[in-house]
């Protein structure tokens, strides 16, 4: 009997049902959950609808980090709603300004060997601590908070073996860019990426967190590192050494695939517009003129990242014509930069210091100029995500970003001499005064949950029909992201709790006429290409189409989280049996699917009638997913399964 990988050890210890057989359906007990405010309002509305009086996880945390630009009452009202829900239902509440959920969770709550799901696709950051951490839709998180299991298909375990050590000026960001170059944005689909090898020992927990965070861009279910002496060092520095447990793969563990990366050969790199896997070395790209640099995000806003940046910028001035903004990832990081004087070095250079929040990464301010070139230490550079449709966004390391800001052009940092020295403290500044504890359970009945006028009911799905006949109301290509489906940004994010208003912007990036067409046709079917729904975990990319009457999505393939969100919303996810049949469907074609329920129930091919003739499609889902679709969505199914519910 072969040994176990790190991932298998955690899965095995948390299995509620299923086996470790690849491709089988498994259910996991969830120890921790997190939400952020752009997805959290909907998650708590869903949790309330279940009628469960108190969260049942070991720990659940509600973070405010996305919608912190308070232009109007909407975001502040959502924050008030989330705060009162947390107080009443038993969650910790991380107040606005305390920091980005993934950075704060890594610092203050993450623990090796625990399971975590979060309503944000970059929740796998916790894998840097040896957690099994998944991004998920808000409804899946709500179910886990209520004590339900998290259901997924047992992934393959893909090993990335790291050997050697990084050269000066090369960072963890360059490592994950190398992984993306090799795997692409869909190469991780159906896989857990597990990092092993002697090279792992050279990487700190924040560096591991950077790699695990951006592993989401490969489409992987999650990424994970072992828990070792470097993990203990980090937890001890955070005053949390009691959370440490050692966790390594067995020597005879078997993986489903492997790639080897010699860290000494990794070079400074950039993901070029407009995809995280469009990776080239900075040397190859050349010294292109830049207009903006943004440093921060859940990928690269740790203390070590920003101490590097401060050391590079000390005594220098940001180039004329370049805007440099820096957002510390947490209040802890911000405080410690101030205490050691590094913050003064950043300010002296001309950097614009932003609050500890997601900010520009989610389109909340700092949009580049028209046609501008922006270097960002973020994780995504999809078209329009920055807030400027024709901007050219490059994803780079903090080192590359900082020296490029000074030079006014993309610069290979290895060309400027020795890396300036900086020192990390042995102990971090601990002050959790911006994290609010919930009320005692005996007092929770007296807590009023406060709802502002922008908080509207979420749409409810209908039980799966046996016959679907409607028009194709949208046809899109490959790698359609959730940013395409339901854009973010300062104009739209404040309406995340108002689905009717939000629907005006659905597919705005692809086709501004989509919402009116959906209304004109009374709903319909969407047709997509490969990797439909990649990117964010936002369930709004399923809930808004549901509100607009979308009955099914037919695609060549789906991204994992979005496919789950479609099922949770009661929208049928269908795939072409023959990918070439995609070309046989045109906009406004009337499509007819018969015997839907029996085909889904039995895992059979369906036939869809089109003007070009019949096409074979299929909806192969788990037994539980069949029940969810038949019930009209996960919420209806969950309520029906509770004692006293309608079955």
C-alpha cells in the first residue's frame, strides 16, 4: 500500500463520505470558513435562509476588504449587515482597515492540517501554511457554516518538486509565474498542486502563500505546502506556535503527475496582457515605458514583500510620469512598516500609500490612464479588470515593480547591482483590536441584524424542467472569466447585494446588449468555449444569469468553481460531446432539449435540436448534484434535507 501525500492525509482525516479514488465524489468536514464583503452579504443572506441559529465550524471569519471605497451608502450598509450577522451568528468580524482576508487569515488564524473554504477564489493562500484551503461559492460556504460538508470531486494530486534556491532579485512571484507558464490557466483543473522537494525549505511561509495564492490562476482546486520548521518559525513569530503540527508527504507517496523546477534557474518574469499564463522573462520583454505601478494585493503584500520594496526605494524617487501606489496587506504589516521606519522610506520616494485592502486589484480605484501600461504585483490581468479597458497590465514581482517605478520602464532587477539588505523581525506586532468577537450564544437572540435598502432578496431557482426550449441569447469564446460574466470595479461592486441592479452589467465586457436581449427573449441559453467561468469564485456570475432567466449553459468545458455555482443556482451546466458542434449554434437560434430529467438522472447524452440539426450534449454530475438540480438549487435542496423540510 503506497504512502500518502500531504493532501491525501488531510482529506483522509476529514472525509465525511467517499474515498481517495480519483474522480470520485467526496464530502469533507470543514474546520474554518472565511468570507469577504463583495461575496459575504449574499453568503449571509443564504445562511439566514437556512434557519440555523449559530455557525457550527471551529472558526468562521467575516472580512471587510473589497468594498472599502464608501461612495454612497451601499458599501457601508453591507458592512453593517455583515457585522451584525457575525455578532449574532457566531463569527469573528475583521473590521474595515484590518486587512485583506487571505493575508490576515494567514497571520492570525490559519493552521496546518485544517480545512478551510472561503467565498474568494484565492483562499488557497492558506496552503502556504499546510492547510487544505479551497475557494468556493458563497452558498457552499453558507452550508459549511451550518455544519454541512463540502462536496467536490476527488482531485488528482500533482507534484511540483522544487530543487535549489532562488537567486538574488528572484522571488516567489517568479516561481508561480513559471508554474503558470508550464501549466497554463487550465492546466491545473481537477488537480491539487502539492509542492515538495529540498527547495521548499528555502521558502518562507509568506513566499509559499504567494505561490499557493496564485495557483488559483492555473484552475487548480488548491495548492499546498508541507508544514515544517519554516511553518513553525512563522507561527512562533505570530505568537501562535500552539497551532503547529508537522505535516510531510510519506516517502513512498504516489502522485498523478510531476514537474521539477530548479529555483536557481528561475528568472524575473512578467505575465503579459491579458492572461496570467502569458508569461515571459523581463529580459525578453525589454525596457518598455510604464505609466503606473501598483504593489499589494493578497498575492504580494506581506511584511517581507514591502520591506524589500522599501529597501529598494530608500533614497530614490519614483520616475516622473509614473504613479506608484502601495497597499500593505494588513494592519499588522502597516504598523510594522511604520515602527521600523520603512513606511517613511516608501513615502519619501513618492509612493502613494493606500489602506490595507484589495483596492486596485479588484478595480477599487487606481485605474490606469487610457492605453496606459501598468505593472502590478497582483494575480489577474484580465481585460478591463483594472478599470481601464485598453490598459496593458503586466503581473510582476515586488522587486521588479519597485525598481521599474524608479526607472520609468520595465526593468530586470538583476541589472542594478546587489539587493539592498533588510531584516525581518523575530516577532511580529500582535494587536487584534480590529477583530471583533461574536456575542455569546445566550445573548445572540438580542442582536438585531441590520439591513440597508440596497440589500435585496436573491433569485431562487426552479426545479429542473423535463423540456427546455429557448433561444441562444449569448455566444462567447474560450477562457471566459467571471470578470467577463459579472464585472467588478468601483462602479459595480457596491451593488453585490442588489441582484436586480447588478443585472444591468452582466456580460458588459463581452456584449452590452446581453441584459436587454435576455429580457426581450424571456431568458435563454448561453453557449461558451473552453474553460468557461475561470477566475473568481463570485457566485454572482451564476445568480445574475439566473435572475435574467438563463436556463442552461453549454460549453466545451467549465472551470470548477463556476460549474459548481451554476449547479448551486439551479442552472444546467452542459458540455458538448463533440467540441466542433460549438460552431453549429448561432446567436438567436432556437434550441430545444427534450427528456432532460431522465437523461440527467441516468447520466445519458441529451440531444439538442438546432437549425443545423441535432447536437449531442451531456450533463454528468454527482448523485448529490442531481438532487440539487432537481430541487432547483442548493438552498432549496439544503432546506429540504433538514429535519422537517420537504423532501
